[in-house]
C-alpha cells in the first residue's frame, strides 16, 4: 500500500520554524546576550546594562536607553524576518549589527521573552512571547528605552538545554562577549551584573563611557577591557589603503603572550573571528617575535559595507572580504611599519 509509506509533506508552523532558526542564532546564553546588546547599540543606546542569573540560563536582562519601540511595533519586532534596519533592496550596504530580524523571534521561541519599551512621544508598553506563543501588548511604566528580559532559555528545546555547560562556564562566555562588544563601542557605558540568588547582585564588569577623540577613547576602553599593561605597551595603528581603514592598538613584542587569546579583530565595528587576523599578525611580527610567542592586538578594520559580506553566517561572526589579500596586506604592512618605527625610536633614544 503506497499511501501508508508515502511521506507527508507539511508546512511547518512559525513556532517550529523559529525554534529551528534559534538553533543557529542562539547557541548558548552568551549568544542571546550578544544579540540583545547589538540591538541596544543599533538603537543608539548610550548606556547598556546586562544582568544575568545562573550563567544566563534562568535570566538575561538587557536594559538600554536607546530609541525604544512604539507599542504598535512590538508584535512586529517579535515576528520573523521583521526588521527596521534594512528594506531588503540592498543587502550589500549594511550599517547596523542586525538586519535579519531573527534574534527576537528566535529567543521568544526557545525561552520566555518579555520586551518592555518606550519610544519618544509614545506610552510605555510590554509584550511577552513564551515558547513561541505571543501574549497581548499591555501598557507598562518605563521612562524611556528598552528592557528585554529573557527567562528560562531553551526551556522549549530540552535537547539544547542539555548542552549547557556549568553556570560558571556560561557566565565566563557572557563576560567575554560583553567585553568584546565593549571594545568596539568606547563611547557607550556598558555594565555587566550577576544577579544570581536573592542578593543585590554583583558587578562583574563596568566600562564607563570614554570621552574625547576616538583614539583616546579607544585607548581608555582597551585599558579597561584588556588591562593597563596592554594599553601602556601597545602601539597606535592608523593606516589606509584602497578604501580599507585600519585603526587600533598592537602590543610591543615585549608584551607577547604564550597563546593567541588576546587577538581581536573588528570589521565595521563587528567582532569577527577570522583566520585572516591570526595569519596577518604572524606575518607582521615574524621578525620581532619568536615562534612560541603570540602578539596581542585589538584592530578595527573599517570599509565601505559593499567591500565586505557580513551575510555569511546567522551569528555574523564570519565575514567575507571582496579582497582578502588587501585586508591582510594592510594589517601586515601597518603593523610592521609601527613596530619598525618603535624599534627605531628605542635605539635612537639609547644612542642619544
Ligand atoms: P534585527 O536586529 O536583525 O533587525 P531583531 O529580531 O534583533 O532583528 O530585532 C527586530 C527589531 O526590533 C529591530 O529591527 C528593531 O526595530 C527592534 N528592536 C530590537 N531591540 C531593540 C532595542 N533594544 N531598542 C529598540 N528597538 C529594538
Ligand atoms: Mg538584532
């Protein structure tokens, strides 16, 4: 009997689609934190507070003073592929962290998500979506900005829940993600608190808004995140080639590490993990460091959005350059130049 064995093709409902998408966008509590903080930055926030409990498994709350969401737009913000950031006509020209409109519906599909928000000239409002089921929009008291509360992450996907590591390990990764984002936004205040238990909470990390020129602000912020020692032992990088602009700080060879952990690359403000950086740094420091030492650096590559494709992966931690050789070449030559100059200055000081 053919009909008994014939598979049935069904259209999945939105809740199922969102749970599947969530598997790509939210791998663990830290990925939820990343999405929510990026949304706050995209909303023009000057102050962002991130709170979590139990490694983010039971609670993640991100509070910002950004532009807020109008009550009528709240259900839209939670629906799939809805975004205020692009109109879909120009995927090559992206200036915001977000554009896929996937984070909020994904988080609402796998956890209990409440958004409380107030846009200028509007009343405050709140909506909850839990395991993909959205409640009604209700009025809520709030001065301005947005509070996103995510409880019980992955309660709706028990298989994923099993893959969570210890609270401590998840908290550590949240810290790493927040610090990485903080490096790229020196003018934004970012505070991270662990509110586990019933105490008042514990401040895990705090970076107040830096003042002044970009380089001074960046230097101050890197001192805050990577430590004074890095800031005091690093060279300012500022170079440009064919529309690619490289800024940041690279450590003196004397401040090298036994592993490659302190290497950070941001492309158009986006933290990216890319072999490009590791390779370029190795090339740049080749004459200055022995094989077993690794340089520390925080580099910011900025270019016209059309020169780089950020649409490679849902979490957007990978990017594709139109000309990877150009990016690599710029990093290598700018760093070699800075290192050679520093060496030259050091020897002339001794001679003089
Ligand atoms: P994306 O960031 O890709 O647009 P999201 O699902 O993360 O998708 O967010 C959907 C929409 O909700 C955003 O385009 C934005 O309009 C709105 N939004 C989300 N978070 C905030 C926030 N913190 N402040 C203001 N608006 C927000
Ligand atoms: Mg987003």
